[in-house]
C-alpha cells in the first residue's frame, strides 16, 4: 500500500466515524475512547482493556460483540466490536 492510499483511507474512515458518532475529526482525534463509551460501560471496558493488554490476549479475538456506543449528542446506539491483539 502506498502512503497516498493510507492517507486517503484514513480520511475516509475519519469522515465515516464523524458521520456515525457525530464528532468531527478535529474534536475526536487524540481523545480518550470514553467520548464514545456510555458512562455505565466505562469501568468494564477499561478493566477488560487492561486485562487484555496485560495478558496480551483476549477470549474475544475473532468475534464480533454487540454493545452500545455514544454519539456526540448523547444518544446511544448499537455497534459491533471486533478485537485483535
């Protein structure tokens, strides 16, 4: 893949994420994932994240799991998460 292809792909992904989550790239880039994780799910998310990073594995690799995400306007919607370490 060329550098131009990767830059174009990143721009397209950022534009799609902005449409889905409602955060412009300028507001979301460099921010913690908490901006798209509903507050009640954050402790479980970060506990699982730290465990997966510490163990360098997760039992969810290769699976898609439904969960809720948060839009900029505060509404929640279902997304599918995929995991790879």
